[in-house]
């Protein structure tokens, strides 16, 4: 019996080793194909340079819908379609900020209105600036200290965290909430220090929210250099600010997410890979999230090019309206539930086109442990971090339905230098880093399709 048991273990070990070798060879084929022949970099150039930034509701976004549909067809998708989504329409318009010090001179300050903010209706709104360094400090201010003032929330991005997304999540409360907090105490508008790791004067926009039953006042952001200069001035003298902006919501309109898929050979269970097609209305939306779009399309192209016979349906989703509403992801989840579609897995890539370093896994422990058991296959491609437990906002509705979800984790050090700014351009994307992200996504989908 001992000899039989020993022989069985040996055969099992040989089978496991053989399987790992086969997977390693397939990983290499995927990487070789994408690094040599990947279309993603050129497609990103086309998206950013011929269409540019793609705010939901804009003409440019509608052009990107047709562009993405054609690229999915070119990639070899068996089926491509547009999914109806009702999206909010926000328009920035012309805007300016000036400050006046005790010498009476006005100085222009580089700024951006936050997304979904109301403006001043094209009129000047002026007032004295008061500064706070934290929400806790603001909470201690009596309403009479805030009434008719402009509140400058000077909360810096925490440079100590190696994982910059921790600092971003920490500071993002100032972007989301300070307009309503200021309005509640009678302030005229809110200024925030940008959520930025860069020591420059580039303002970073992003989505904000209004509380119900509180007046909607403007919220704007300034870069780190301007924030430091304003802080220095306020320590010495009284400073007045004057804002003129034309931004605001313009109702809703019908738009679309773009979906393409390769039909499964064994069953119709769905594996989703995706990013968001929209971007903010500054820069070119290259890292956020043009990179994720072309990486997702590349997964389908590579399966087709290498003749990989996928067991399950592999679906690339270019989600609408992630930046200022997440309506595309919500609608996708709603339709999937109504159609009783079985989803095995979903991964989003929405953290930039930098070198892949890991995969964050939001799923149960048995599923996490299975994927983590593949770590040796991913190590040659620089991917080692499987400890995260979060995934993208567009696939959150799927996670709520019980679907295991994940997110590609690129190197995070440069992302918040350019996130939501005019600096997010094609020139900031490195070809090899972008394509390596595509390769890792494809390798993961290959393993999920084969083993789940």
C-alpha cells in the first residue's frame, strides 16, 4: 500500500509540474505576442490624439463610443454592441480665480472647478479667505466665522505612504464633501488643495457631491504651489478671492457603454475585463483611463491571435460615465441581473498604464488562495503583490451580486502626479509598461478561464 501511495503522489506531483510548465509556456506566448505585436499603444495614441478628453455627455465621448466599437471588431470580437446608459451632463465653461492682498493688486491663480460643481453663473463672487488644515479644524469653527467667507481647505497629500492610493483615499474626502460643509455654515465657496503627489502648480479636478437640502455652492481646486503661496500670504495678511465660473449640470442624456466578447466554447458564463471610456475634460485621458480601455481590448485580440480556445465567454466592457456618476457600471450590473447572466469573474484596469506590480482580489479566501497559488507564473513579469482586497467602481455592482472581482495594480508612484489634470497625456505613457499590463491581464484571464 505504501508503494502504491508513493507512486500516486509521484504521478500527482509530475502532473502538477507538467501543468505549471504548460502554463508557463502559454504565459510566455502571451507576453511575446503582446510585446512584439500589441496594438494598444498605437490605439491609445489614436484615441488621445484624434479624440482627446472624453467627458460624459460631450461630443468627444460619443466619438469615442464609435471608435471603441470598431476597435473591438478589429480585435476579433464575435459580437459587439452598445449598451444604453442615461448619464448626467456636466459642462465646465469659462472660469477664473483671482486673489487680492492688502496692497490692492489682483493676481490670477490657476484653478479648476471640481466635477459636478455648480458655478457662479458667470458673475463675480468675492469674499475673504479663511484657511483650515483639516476637517476636524473646520468642525470647530462656529458658523459666524464662516458666514460670507471663502474656506480654503489646505489638507496636503500624505507623502509618507508608499502606496499612494492610501493617501488619495485619505484626501478625497476634501474633494467630495467640502462644498456642502462650507455652505452649511454660510460660506460662499470652497477651495481645496489638489489631491496631488507632485510638487507643482497643476490643479487636479475630480468628482464632488452635494448633500440634499443644502445650498449648492462652487468648489474649486488649486495646485500645490499655489496652495503653499496662499498659505504663506494668509499667515501675514488678509486675502480676498474672486471667482467667476460658468460650470453646472445640464440634465441627462442617453449615451452608451461599449461591449465586445468572444463566445465561450464550453458554456456562456462570462468573464469580464474592462476599463472606463470617459475621462475628465482636461488633458487627454491617457492613463485615466484610455490605458485601461486599450489593455482590455488587447485581451480579446491576443486570445484570437494565438488561437486560445476559451471555455467561457470573455467580454471586454468599455464603461460609460465612471468619472462623474458610475452610471455605466451600474447599468451593466442591472442588465446582467435582469438577464440572469452568470458571471464567473470580473477585473477592471483603472490605475494607469504603468508597469504592473500586482492584482488586487476582492473575493472569498478560497478563490484568493487559488489565484495566489499562481504567483510563480507571474513573477517573471514583475507581478508579485496579491494582497489587496479591492476592485474598481465600475464592477462594484457585480461584486455586490456575488461575483469575484479584481483590479490590476500598476506601480503607483507617478499616477497622482497627473491624475485628473491637463498633464494626463499620451506622452506620459510608456509603450512597454502599457503592453506589459495587457500581457498580465491576458495571462490572468487565461488562468481564470482554464481553471474556474
